C-alpha cells in the first residue's frame, strides 16, 4: 500500500491527526504553572536518598536480628549495589549533553543503563572479596528492599498529591 493510500484510509477512519489536533489544547503560562503546582515531580535524588536510608535500616535490622555484624555488612553491600549504580545513572542522565535532542536523550538513556547494569554486576561479583563472611541471602534482601523503595517513594508522592 502506498503512503497516499494509507493517508486516505487513516482520514476515512477518523483516526488521523485532524481529530487529535482538535482535542489538543495549548496551555497558557498560568495554566502550565498551576498544572506543575498540582502535579509535583519526584526528584531522582530524593528517591536515591530514600533508597539509601532504607538500605541502612535493613542493614541495622539484619545486624540486630542475627547478632552478626557480617549480616549487616552483607545487607548494606546489597543496598549499595543498587544505590551507587543508580546514582551514577541519574547523574549521567541529568547532564546537558543528553538533553540536547530526543536522539541523544535515547542514546544517553541506553548508555547509562548499560553502565548501571555493568556496575551492578561488577559489584555483585566483587562482593565475596569485599565483604568478609558474606551472606548471599541477606545481601539479596538488602538489594531487593532497596530496589522496591523507589515504588514506595512514588506511592508517597501520589498520596501527597491527593492530600
């Protein structure tokens, strides 16, 4: 089917750009400011700080429940295996180079995501050498809890918006 034929089919079905343009409304400056006030963004750095605090709390809890400092260090290391790569990812994405145009933004996202995954894997492979008497299950608990805190931060932000 040629492009002209596709355009005719789209126009005939009523799903074309014309209907979308009719529904689209440009906001005034005041409306945009009001929208931003009523829909605040969640800062990446606040989420990372929340993840770090959750990791420290899990480490302290593991230490208290087991009575072994190695359990606390294992949980903390699992938490750091999430927070450090995520902080590097966030820092990389907030650079000015990656926000120049959509193509570089997508390329930057994939580049920094690969860096984040590679660093996380490197930290997990290095864990037995860096943490004495490493407990893999406890380290994985610290890792999973720290990852899931980002969802909790989004939940809190949505709840705060409703209040």
